[in-house]
C-alpha cells in the first residue's frame, strides 16, 4: 500500500472513530502533499511524500524548541502530539552504527580525502538514509570523519 493510500485509510478510520486530533494532523499531512503536487504539477511517489513528511517533522521540532523557550508549554505539547502522529508514517530510523557504516562506505567509494569532498559523500549517503536519519546529524558525522 502506498503512503498516500495509507494516509487516506487512516483518515477514514480517524473519522469513523471520532479521533478529531489525529484526524486534524492527517489532514495537515494530506494538505501539504496536495499543495506540493499542485505547485509542481506532478503526482508524488512515496519517496517524495516522505520528503514532505520529513519537512513537516523538522518544522514541528523547531516549533517545540521555540515554544519551550517562550514558556508556552501548551503549544509545545500540541506540537509533540503532531510529531507523534507524523512520525508513525516515517520508516524505522537507522541506528548510529548503521549510519556510521553507510558514511564509511560512501567515503571509501567516493575516494574522499578531505572537507572539500563533503558534497560527493553527502550525495552518496543522502539517498540511502533519506527519511531514516536526521541529515543534520549525518552531515556532522561526515564532516567529522573528513576532518572538516
């Protein structure tokens, strides 16, 4: 089942179950997907849908930090609920050892020798870990391993 079909089924289940909070979050995801499809005049595949969902997660996490800094625990709690619902549509996250192995292989495959080769390594790693790891952490690891 495609990710969009799963979202649609979950939306129907939330409607039937009367779960208004979950339904609202699923509608937000669907709206973001639809917006990108309309803007780019394409039909998104699962990888592109994951990119949209990943962007939404990043936005929510940033919001949580900002709300906590401003002392708005009520809004931070709401965002955390949304993160929980959105996270359910992401694939299982890679462990540190798995990410380390992917980065090491990419460095070896690309023949990278220093920080100037970081782009090559990121280009090889990104498709392998897309949606399954935080690219900020992955980039920091690559930079560290290349001595940058």
